[in-house]
């Protein structure tokens, strides 16, 4: 008898199946709008010119362990990038720790919250949300609550506020700083202000999931608006989970950072010690190569200028593809209202087509997308956008 006799089979996250099926398809017309990874105008992965420049400078960076909290110049560079001109930074009220990309940052944030006795073990996430939020927090023994987020092809502000006002005081709440995954619908600035006010009233602790800063609009500052509003205008303590997967195309390098904004510099010192403690217990020390790349980009003015251009290249290509897809659907007089595609922002579009239609797109047109009907706009380009629109058109008719 095996000790694993009662081991369950745990189904994988279906989004990884989408790419697997796409890769196994030999049809030359196939399109992958499943995974959320940037593709250039030829449908290929893109190494950012700024990242190429940085890599040429750090060829000899070696393979030593980093300190537990990560590469110092990386942490100061990232902290300056995100929090420049804030009182929190001026007053030394920011604790930080390098993490295994955005996922690791959320993980450290959750662990640190528990150790800091700042958590009642409850967390609120949006429904729908990034497919890993629920698993991640549940695996750390949080009780996960879902808040309505999406209705009539838009942010369901009323439904969201109603459940926010009923949230259990002291809970954590995951806020998508920009480019809500998967809906592409963000609160307006006026709505963010109302959200902040209830977060304060209910004494909720925001975890700003910031996987898309800079990638969304081309400007880190514009994309960080909500976060800055919470910490500067409202003086709310927060955690921030940062990732350079999208904004520098460093997906597989697992380069991110978690930051805690605290009331006082003394508390930031304590939070730093807690972050080191939970980092030690989980991965001991973070990954070196990606942090050398990011640090070189951020701390070298010429390369940083190039990165600013790279962000615009990526975000404007995605925006252009949104428009082109929409224009094409209008030209084809495809039944339905497709305007949400151009109102949404970020990497994803939410099409709202049914599971049967998604299967039809795959079987007949070799188009691969998430089972939620989310499409990664970055998978579209001038060569396949008309084909994609035609497939949608004939599928929904
Ligand atoms: N949060 C959200 C909302 C995301 O979309 C992603 C990436 N898909 C992540 C976090 C984490 O990504 P990574 O660990 O690759 O940085």
C-alpha cells in the first residue's frame, strides 16, 4: 500500500493548458490570445532594447548569493521609481524585500501581514480576478471572500461598493493598481476616492497588486495613481506587490519586490525584519540575474530613457490592436456591442463569448483563449487581427 493512496489529483490552472494546446496545433493560421505575455508585431516574444543594453553591462555579474532582502541597488531603484516624491519615502516609512516576481511579492506580503499581527486572516479579492489570487491566499490559510466586480461589460461599482461596505474590519483587500486582470476595467479616479474612504472606514488593509505598472499606459506614475492617492492623500498603510515580468519582459527571471508603507520609520524597520524573516523561511535569498538587469536599467539614465520608450512601444501597440480589432468588428457589422474592447485597458480584453463559442473558435479557427473569454490583446498583430475578427464574426452570428 502506497503512502500516496489517498493523494488527490489536483487539476492544473486551465490557462496553462491553452498554451499547451496552441503549441501542439500545427495549423499555420493558429493564434494564441491565451497567456498574458507580450508579443511583438510578428507575434514573437520581445526582449526590450533597454534590457539588452543592461545585459551587455552586467555580463560579469557573477553568481553569488544576494542578501536575504535582495540586491540593495535594485531595492532602492525600485523604491525610488514607484514612491518618488512621496512623504512615505522622504520619511523612511517604506520597508521592502526583493521577491520571486509578483507572485512571490503577494506571498511575502501575506506572510508578513500574519507575522506583523496585522491580519485577521481574511482577504477580499475581486470576482473575477487573476486566476492565482484565490489559490495563493487559501494556501496561506487566509479565508478568501469574493467581491462582485464586473457587470454589463463594465466595472460593477455599485456591487463592489456594497460588498466593500460590508467587509469584515481588519481584513486584507487585494486592489489591482491598474489594468484589472482579467476584465481590463479599472475604477475611475472618483471611484478610487470612494473606495479609499470605505477602506479607511472599515479599517481594511490594501494589498496593491501592481503587476502592470508602466506597461498599462506607458507611464509608471500614471499607472500608480491609485496607490499614490491611498498613501499620500489618505495616509493609509499598504502593501505593494511589484513585478518586472510585464514591464521589462522579464517573465522567467522572476524579478519583483514587495513594499510595505508604514506609519513611522521605526515600524518600517520592524517590517523589514519581518520580511527578511519570511523570505528566509521560504526561499532564503532571491534570484540574482533579473535584479541586476532591473537595477542597471533604473540606475543608468540612458538605459532608463530607453526603457521609457520601450514601455510606450508595448502599451501603444496593444492600444492600436484594440482599436484595430474594434474597427474590424464594426466594419464586419458583427452582432453585439464591441465598444468595451476599446474602453478596457491593459493587456486583456473581455469578449463575453460563451464556452461553446470559445470551443468553436479553437476547433474551426485554431484560436486559443482562456475559458473565461478573456483575450490577450498582445497576441494580436497586423497579420492576424483581421483573421481573428473574422473568426469572432462568424462564431457569434
Ligand atoms: N497579479 C496579477 C494581477 C497578474 O496578472 C500577474 C501576472 N499574470 C501577477 C500578479 C504575477 O505575475 P508574476 O509572478 O509573473 O510577476
